[in-house]
C-alpha cells in the first residue's frame, strides 16, 4: 500500500542530490500515490510550467508503451518542459533559445513565451521557420515551372511579420532575435537549429488520439530527439515564461 508520508524523505533526498540541501529546503514537495502521469497532469492545472525528464526509451517499444513524459506532452493543459540528460561538454558561449514558427496560434504563443524567457536569461533567440514547396497532385505535362523563389520570399515575409508581432506584444528589452527561414520539414530544421542551443520552444497543434499515434507530430518528434530541453505549449497554454 502506498503511503505518501513514506515518500517525503525520498523526494527530499532527490531534491538535495539535484540542488543541494539549502536549495532543497526552499522547494515545495507533494508526493502523490497513483499513476505518475495522471498526478502530474492534475498538478499542472494553473501552473506556469510542468517539467519532466526524458527517460530515453525510444524506437518501436517507446511508441507502443508510451512514457510519463509522452503522456504529459499529449495531455498537459499548460506549458511542459521535456528535459533530456545533458550532453558532454554542454553549450558553449552565450545562451541561445530556438523557437519553431509556422504561423499557427500555438507557434505565436511559443514565440512570445520564448521572447520572455530569452529576456529573463539574457539569451539570444532564433526564430526558425521551415518552408516546403506545396505538393502538386495529378499529372504534370513537361517541366513544372514552380517559382520556389516566391515561396521562399513569402516564408521570410511571414517570419518577419510574426517576429515583429511578438516583439510588439512582449516586453523583452535587449533580446537579439535571429530570423531563420530554411527549406525542409519543420522538425528536421528545428533539430538542426537545436544543436548547441540551451532550449527549444514550440507550440502543439492539438492533434490527439489515433491520428497522433499514426502520423506523429513536429512537437513530439522534436521533444523526443532534441539534444536540449524542449518546452511545448498546449493550444490554450498561457504565453508567458516562468519568472
């Protein structure tokens, strides 16, 4: 039988091992007996940020069994941070936060959240937009004169519009914003940009159920494979960073 009182010493020991006795003493601790993901999702209601670790279970087994972090990623009502084990060497130089931007409302919220966090960390922010040439269905006779330059120009204009909109909405003085519009799938481009980044911030579109299991998503792919912590904002999550 689970006894929450017996769990408190273990929780405190974990906190002291992670942050030291002095820091652990200032952290609230609430052991919950039950399904871990369910307890974390319940605790996340009204919270500024839910932070979970990535256990590293991957491949087809991970797809079938799921994990606490994966369940929280799908169902947490607020922003969630997926923290991977640190790589050897860590990041070099100034901190850099990468934000995925695609024009959707969740990505706009992610950009505002990332700007606020960058201001708190005195970090540089890189807004990344991956664009692709639209797929053409049906027979094509002869050469297909698609103007990829026009697509690229439109992508850069969209990125500029979204960044300027976020800068006008968020008080982020002194934050340097780099704007990167590159061809290719969004997940791949974000993972490229995540190398040596301190944090990746993305929005979740809200696709759930069997459709997510079959098709996956940018947010899930990045959260699973990024070399740094990933913050994912739910469709209705507040667009403010932790203080």
